[in-house]
C-alpha cells in the first residue's frame, strides 16, 4: 500500500521535486535527455551554465554543433533564474 500511495503522488509534488534538483539541465528549455548527458559529461551544472560568459557560451555552442541554440534559447538566462540568481 505504501508503494501505491507513493506512485500516486500529486503532479505538483513531482514538478516541485524535479525543480529542486539543481543538476536537472532538462529544466532549461531546449535541453533534452541526450543534450543533458553531453553537458553533464563536460561537467556542466545549472550553476556552471548560469556563469557562462557570452564567449564561453558561443564556444560551447560551436563545440557541440548547436548552431546558435544556446543564445537563441537563452540558456544562460534560464539557468540563472533556475539557480536562484
């Protein structure tokens, strides 16, 4: 019965739990599971993305072949908001 109750957690609780994870890069619009894996392999967290300079973001974008996606989707601004800054 406990497992059943836990599996029926309110959707809002699930969203809150996901939001609380500082390393869930998928919270940034434009980042899916595969891209999240690539970024995490490079050691990037929300805080690290939030701290990227324009030049660093452009270099990362070029290294990953994202064709301007980081700037277009506003990853740095989104990460700052999600990281609490």
